[in-house]
């Protein structure tokens, strides 16, 4: 009976190490930091400990692997002989020949230990930690970090040897898990999730479009240069009103398509009828065609401008984009997300 109790303890400890390993990898740091700042006293303490463990991820994973290895070895040394010892009298009672008792008992013991180790000690805690990573990290961080503190000299030595081996193969060890992803990586994750049915069609299309907005430049939204509505710098109020009526645009560029001196609004000609277009013009910011929509909106807001000229790689003006079009695209995506 003592051996069975020891086996149960080893199985539970193995589950703890597995859950802790996946919890530290899966838990979102910003959520733990929020708990550390706004939770009650116990939550703040455990959340700070979990955040600290995430900053020493290499050591934490080494501790989990050491704990899992020790528990696995212990189960093999304790549980299998205990089950064999329990089964042999049963086999004797049912008349199984003595020469077959040990092989059969060993086979059953190995199968049972492997099943319990995989299901109870590995798969169940892994699924729980992946489903509730922050909760698992909060629950397990204190006992798990106490174990790593006790084993720190051994873990540091093993970790150092591992890093030496990695550097020999040209790999730079990292002690923290990367928390950012490139747009390309996110697009691959979204595509794979959609293919596997983890996202419905609407969610997949929304995420794909949002990533496309982040990856593509503003060139797709611009009005080509051949569609510019311009007035010469010397144009008076009458000429400005005429150009507005003919084009239907309230904002007009001042100058030529090759030399834009600024932009004016038709109401300025009404408020200041004695000024020329050059005197009414406001500066127009220039943005490279590869500028992404969020950055373009920020640039226009900082410049207090409604229009921006779009340039190619050589600096040549190839089009114009408006704040209305940029915001319309961004707000349309966010509206879908809401």
C-alpha cells in the first residue's frame, strides 16, 4: 500500500511539472502583469512570481524537465514492481503457471503505468494548462519556483551545458519567450487555423483583412496623379469657385501635378475673396507609397492635414490619399470586429 501511495504522489508531481511547463509557455505576460497590478494581495504575489518565472523561462523549463524525468524514473522503479507484486498472487490463485506469472505481470504493470503516466501525468495537465494558462500559472508558480530554487545549482549547470552545445551549432539561446509575431507569421497562423476549422469563415476573413491592412501600403487607396484637380498659384477666388463647381471637390491642389505647392479649401476663397490660391494654400505632407494605413493616419493628424501626396521610391508624386479614405478603411475593419 505504501508503494501505491508513493506512486500516486509521483504521478501527481509529474502532472504538476507538466502543467507548470505549459502554463509558463502559454500564459500571456500582459494578463499576468495586469493581475499583479490590480488583483488582491494573494493574486498580486502569485502573479508577480509568475511574471518573474516567465523572465527566466529557460531555467523554468529546465526545472520542469528535471521534475518530469525524476517522476518518470520513480514511477518505473516503484510503481511497476508494486503492481507486479500485487498481481502475482492473483495469477497464482487462478492457476497461471509460475513461469508465466512474471512476464504477464510485467506486461500489465508496464501498460498500466504507461497509460496513467500519459493520461493523468501528461495529457490531462497539459490540456488544463493550455485551456487556462494564466490560472494554471497562478496556482502552480509558488510550489514550482520553490522546486527550481532548491535545484538551482544543478539546473544552472545543466542549462549552461545546454547553451554551450547550442552555440556550437550556431544557435543563440534565449531566456524569454518571444511575445511578438510578424505580420507574415500571423497570416500563416490565421490561414492554418482557418484550414483546420478553428476559425469560422467570418472570423477568418476579418483577421485576414486586418492583417492585409497592416502589411500593404497606402498606394491601393490613392487617387492617381492624372486625376488631380489643380488650380494655378495665381488663381483668384472666381477661378477657385469655378474649379470647385466643375470638379465637385472642395479641396483643390495648388500648382501642377509635378510641383504641388499646397492645398486649399473652397470655403477659404469665400472667406478671403481677395487672396490668390498661393496665399490660401496650406502645406501638403508627402508619404511613401509603402506607408501603412495606421501610420498614414498618424502622420496626417500630426500635420493637421486632410490630404497627403503619395510618392514612389524615387520621391516622384504618383497620387494623393485622403484622411477620410484611410479612416473609412480602418473603421470599417473595426466595425466588423465589434
